[in-house]
């Protein structure tokens, strides 16, 4: 091969490698599109008229390592650990890492629980924290339950943790137990 052609080929390969290095987009200020569907989150199975089948709402941060990492930070900042445990194992509140979910384990159900609260202890955070942060908390809670891909790495401190990182937890099949 000619040296000039070799340099062009090397430049093209380097450009392709650099372009492939971006893992995700970090949305610092914008609200995710799903955040505007707050009214579409169901609180109960009861509704007037004929029941309508609704599409599942996914957390916009479910496959975003930065969003999950922010959710982890917010989990500590909003003092979720005293009730749900440091790693989501439960304390006076229900565990977030098992397959027993009272109000549902889907993203929109977790969003509704955080946003609207639940009887007997879960406060409502809907009017107190931004929608974007609620979705980040949803993504982190789903990562604790093993509901995100293992390739979506959690925060930067995974190598320093003694426990298995949230993104590496085996997936649990949620079981809805109903109201207490």
C-alpha cells in the first residue's frame, strides 16, 4: 500500500473509533418526552367506560448510565435509604430489589408511586422535585431490581463497591401483590 493511502485509511479508522466512543447523551436541562405524559400514569385499575389497553411507558433514563447514576445520587440525597435500605433491600418500607411489588414494577407505576405517594408511609414527591429527577429515580430503582440491561453501567464507583453493582443484578420477575 502507498504511504498516502495508508495515512488516509488510518485517519478514517481513527475517526470511526472516536465516533463510536460516545456512549450516551447527557440531557442536563431538558425534560424527557415521556415526562409530559404525567397524566397518562395510571393510579388504579378502575376507570370509567370500557377498559383501554395502554402502551407501557418506559423511563427515558432506563438505558442511560448517566441517568441511572443521577438516580443513585438522588436516592441518597432525598433520603430514600432509611425506608427502602441503602441498596434497596427494604427497612420500614418495602424492598426494591425483590419480585414483590405492591403497586407495580413498571416504570409508569414506579413514577406514580414516587410522584403521588402511597398510603401508610410513602410521601408524595410530585410537587417537590422536578419530573426529570423522578424519572432518574425510576431508572435507578429499576436498576436495583435488575430491570435494565447489564451493559448500562451504573455510577463510577462500581469498582469500589463491595456489593454487586445495581446494573449487574439478575433480573427479577415482578409480582403485583395488590393493596395492603
